[in-house]
């Protein structure tokens, strides 16, 4: 028999990560899906790891001639702490908007501290994975280059285990008082705004950190001046964020073969993190419980009698059924934080990150300007804009999760007098709307940067829109064929929906492939617009024409 | 008028029939209660009547229009109150009602008049500008009742409509059901609350293990039960219902043996 706390952690983990026990995998299809998901996870993980490994290798090559390669360890601890704090902050915050189902737990004979501890463990498990990943990449680079003793790896794992504790405890210490005191924060919309703000801030800060450190690594004189002596940047960082210094000391001692000397630093890291965690559980559990129970408290806006009459006269206006379906789809998706932040928001977030990268790299603008001159006048700039716009327009996951998101509402929706065709095409219209915004922001934005002419820019946007429309149409097909209809948490319908990952990666692969093909073909702007844009439009038309019949047949087999 | 003929359904992941050869007619001008224990096939039947689930065999017609042959025309002829009001929390109440008005092709003047009248009746006219997510369950239920009547349908289908309603709203809903039946319209609802069924239904049907056990008035049920058990004469609907379902369970076990 499990203890109540273990049962609680298992329940929370299952609900949060959409896990199910292996005993529930019955058919070969279940196992095939699991294998596919594991494979996808490995591919995406390896892809990200490759990016970080390349960055770490570049840093190693820049630091090693000065004998400062150990700074990679400091860097990894700082990056892991930043990532854990920011991502953990968002996850902790979103816990309030998912708390409706958790409220019944408060009626059970479980203390507030145990409930909070279970939540803490679930967030920790998620963030520990990030910590291991980010620290691990740097350890592997150093491990391969420096061949440290085995104890280095053990201390590395222990450091990764300890690192998330303090940032997460700090995040709780910041969030609980805010959620307790600020009534305006007790709504999903407020959570969406705050989570989005932290997400953007994190993405920007992370980019700023990576971009600026990469720029400085290219300057050996700066490196020696700031890192070689006492009172250096490293000591300042260590004072400001002790866990990073503890990690650096522990791992650099282990790398030098003196792991016994490194062990107390790991212990210090654990002690600090566990003390902060204990502080949270001891002093914040009650306030946390109260704020969770108060979340979503009714804040009805009541109209006066005369106002109500006027409101009805003013606000009810007949319109078409299709328009109503599009409006419903748009409102239901874009007002749900989990859906919006993991979907259409990418159209705004990605350009913002690029603008920041551009801003930080302005010192290198001279070389960038030379590169820009080279692409101006040829089709390369036009194609680069189209590729970026196509990516943004394809990455919103609107169409690829269209049916899955409505799983709970299907019994009510299918009783309405609307055709399957209209119901699903309204969702496509929503996806195409954001696809167009993505194409304009991506291709149009790059056209501005590259000073493309109007016709060139318009063709670039058109090409991006044609491609993203095809990707969205394909996404609609995939989610109609294999929707995720059984879930307890909207995360499962959106973020953990393999259909959106398939479309995202498929679009990236297709854009990459077409980009490569463009280097072989010499078609010119009109030629590429006709060949690529026309091809995408034709494929879209084929899928669009056959979709209604397919959807009709598929819906007949649904059992909502 | 609703007519169900030979309606059967077996779910793809199940071997037994959830609904087995159900024949039913719900006439205009009557309130018809659909009763059954949990897992009896009530919800599956309601889903097939509303076009949410396709039957394996049999047909559903609404005012003589075959639901499978012309689903849009058939669906326009009924209003439906689903059993789960937690689905539209991201919309404002006015947005939901306007959506229903558009879907059921209701003119601006008619929808304003009906929303005004019904929201006053159910005492939610002052919160129409608020988000549905901020409503209590009872308020949501009232809103969906209004949405289902925005096109003044000839047939009204309600799935467990009394859940979450306060006594006043439950009374108002029963009054409204009676008023619509008196106006020659058909009211078909499922419920677990036998007291409500006893008080307002003109006829009832009892389903268990996917099969219809009885269709008729409560008096007819009492007469039927008296033939097998003399003590049944004094029983209320609850007693009659439990006896009927109990007999069906015993018969089912007998069949399995």
C-alpha cells in the first residue's frame, strides 16, 4: 500500500504529464504510439542537445587557450538555474489555473503541507530534467575534452539534482504572496498574461545571456581581464547566486581528481536548496492552500435592470452560422492560456527573440550588412523571408489540435445544426488567419530588414502563406484522422499532442528541404513563387477538396 | 415529435450492446421522462437522438425528418440542453447566446425578445455581460436552457436538466416544460430524480441494460406491476422503478447463466 503522499505525487504527476501506467497499454497500437512518442522525444532532445553541444564546443575552444575552460561549469549552473527558475515559475503559476480539479483534495484528510509538497515534487521532477539536460551537455563536452575521473560524473548528477531546489523555492516564495494578496491574479486570464510575460522575459534574458557571452568569448583580452584574477565576474556571480559557485567549485575539483574536496560543495548546494524548500513548506503552505481555494472566485459583473435591457438590445445581432463558428473557435482557443501560449503566441514570440538577438549582435552589424548586401537583388532574401514566414504560420498548432481541443465539447457541438464540413473548416479559417499573420510578420518583417521591393515582399508573404496554409490543412487532416479525445487537462490536447509535433517538425523539414532545393535550382523570384507557391497551393486545393468527405466519414466513427 | 425505431448501438471497444432495438415515440404536447439506472443506455440513446452518435442500426426522425438523411434540417427542429455545462467557460454569456442564435438562424428581433424574456424568467439578465466561467453550475444550467430555446423549437431535449438548479429555478424549469407541452410542443428529458418524473411526466420510458423495459404512463406501470406483485398498487414511482429494474437484472443474470 502506498502512503497518502506517494499516492498524491503519483496522481499529480499523472495528471500533469499525461502519463499512464504500462499495464494500461493493451493493443499493439498503444505500444506503437508509445514507441513513436519516445522516438520523437529522443529526436527533439537530440536536436536541442546538438545546438547546446555546438555552443558549448565553441565556448570551450574560446576558453581553453586561456586555461579558463572550467568556466563552462559556471556557465552551465547559471543557465540551468535561469531555465529552472523561469520555466518553474510558469509551471507553478499555471498550477493555480489547473487547480479546479485539485480542490477536492482539500476536503481529504491530507495536510496543506503534504499537498504543497506533492505539487513541489511534480514541478521539481519536470525542472530536474531541464537541469540534467543543461548541465549534462556541458559536462559531456568537458568530459570528452578533459577526460576527468568517474567521480566527476557522479558529482555532476548530484549537482543537477540540487540545482533546481533553490530557484523553485524562490519562485514559490514570490508567487504565493502575490496570489494571496492580489485578487486580480485569481483568474486564468491574469495567469496567462503573467505566464506569457515571464516566458517572454525568460526567452529574452536567455538569448541576451547566450548572445552576449558568445560575443565576449571572441575577445581573449576581455576574457583575461574579467575572469583571470580575484574579484572577477565569476566571484561576483558566485556571491549573487551561490549555487552556481558551489557547482563550479564541486565540479572543477572533481575534474581535477579531488572529488572528496568537491563533495562538501555539493552538500552545501543541497543544504541551501533543502533549507529553502523547508522554509516554503513550513511558512507558505497555508497561504498557498487559501489562494488555490480562492482561485476563480466569482467576480460577476451585475447590470442594473435598465442596463440589462439595453445590453440585450445592443449586443444581440444576427450573423451567419460559419462566422459564429469561427468566432467561437477563436475565442475558445485564444482565451485559454494553455492553448494560446503554446499555439498562436509563437507568431509574436519568435520575432521578438530575433529582434533581441539582432540588438545584442549589433556590434557585428558591419559583417551582417555585408552579408545582407550579398542576398539583396537575388532570390535568397525573398526565400529567407518566405521560409521564416512559412515557419511562423505553420507553427501555431491551431489546425493540428483542432478536434482534440474540442474533445469535451463534442457531445454538445455535434447536436448543433451545423455540418461537419462547416464545423471543421471554421477551425481551418482560424488557423489560416494566424497563418496569414505569421506570414506577414515573418516574411514582411524580413523584407523590411532586407529592404526588399514591394513586389518582392508581397511574393515572399504570398509564398509563406501558401506553404503555411498547406501545413495547416495537413494538420487538420492529421488531427481529424487521429484526434486525442481522452484527456483531463488541456495540456494533453495541445502541448502533449503528437499531432502538433508532427506538423511542426514536418513543416521544418519541408522548409529545410525546399531551402536546399533552392540552392540547386536557379528559378528567380517569379519562378520560385510559381513553383513553390503554386505547388503548395495545388496540394492545399487537393487536400481541401477531399477533406469534407473524409471528415464526414471520420465523424461517423467517433464515439464522444 | 420524436420517433426512434429499432435503435441499436455497440461501442467499438465493447462486446455488448449499449442500446438494443429501442422503439420509442415522443408525441407533441407531452412531457416524456426517460429513466434508467447508471449505465442503462440513457446517455447513449440521448446521443443518438441528438445526432452525436451514429446508430449501428435503426433510425431517428424529428417531426418526420430522418436524422441520418437530413441532419441539419432535423437538428434545427429541436433544442438540446447537454448534461455538462462546463464546456463554454471562455465565452461571455451574451456571446454564447448570440452564437446559438446564429447557429439556429434566429433573427435579431426574435433573439433579443427571447433572450430578454427567458433571462428575466431565470433571473440571469443582469449577468449576461459576464464570462460563463464566473457562473455557478446552476447559472450555467439556466444559460444553456435559454440557449436551447432561442429558436423556439418544436422539440425540447434535456439531459439531466435539474442538476445544479436551485429550488426556484427547478420550479421555473418545470413550469416552462409544462407550458411548452401545453402549447403542443414535445419535451423529452432524462433524469435520475424520480420525484420530478412522477410529478411532471405525462409518460415515461424505463431502460436498463440497453433495453426498454417499459413505456407508458405511471398508472400503466403500476397496473403492470400489480399483475406480478399485488403489493405494487400502493408504490410510488421509485418503488415501481426499483422493482422493474431489479426484475430486469435477475432476468439478465438468468440469461447469462
